C-alpha cells in the first residue's frame, strides 16, 4: 500500500510543478545595487555664445558582474541611474536641461537614464544633479565589461572649456533562464 501513495505524491508534485511554471526554478539573478565611478576634472568643451549645447562621453567598468550568467541563455537586464552629481569649476547655472544616456552595446543608439530641468531662476551654482528616468532594459547589457555613457547639456553652458568632478552610480540587475538549456 505504501508504493501507490508514494506514486500519487510524485504525480501530484510533478503536476504542481508543471502547473505553476517550473521554468522559474531555473532562473539565475545577478544584481549589483550600486556600481559607482568618480571622474575628477572631467573636461567639457566650450558652448557657443547665447545658447548652445555640450556633450561628453565616459565609460563605467562593470567588471565581472555577469560572470555567473550562461553564454547561451536569454538574458534580461535592468539598469537604473542611482546618482549623478557634478561639481563644476565654474558657474553652470545657465544649463537649462541635461541628460545622461547609456549606449546600447553594438549600436549607435543611446537610451535615456536620467535628466535635469532647471525650474525657475536661481543664482550662480556650480553643482548639477540628475534624476533617474526609471529602469531601462538594454539587451545583453550585463555581458559587457564596461558601458559607455553620454552626458548632454543645453541652454547657456559656459562659453569656455570647463571641468567638473562627476560621480555616477548605477544599479544593474540581470536574470537568465536556464529552462530552455535543460529541456
């Protein structure tokens, strides 16, 4: 009598696993809450007089963030701006809008991570903070050793070359599903 009850238990367990989507049992997640880089004396070009724009690109190394992910599995990624703080060597109160984007690996397309919009009139300032625009999914982002970011500012940026100490922090999350590899 013990054998049929054991078979019933196995059958019930198998039906439960298949009914609840057992592929979630074969998922691996990797997360880095904060990956930060500080860039001292990052150079920015002069903007044209009256109104103009400046842009500057830089890279943040991810290191071995994705070393645990399988090569052949489908990977979903999420990247979120946690912090963008710039302290300039000059007055940057003329910057009306600024943005930070990340470039998709293997393409020329950038995806917006965060932005700044000046509200009202303020006095002279040499600091700038961007606000996250939310998480973005960049295909195969996690498998990159480093990411290229692009900072853009418009309005009336300084008309001479200037430098800033910039701190950027991002949060990265990746998940891979092994279910397709096993079955």
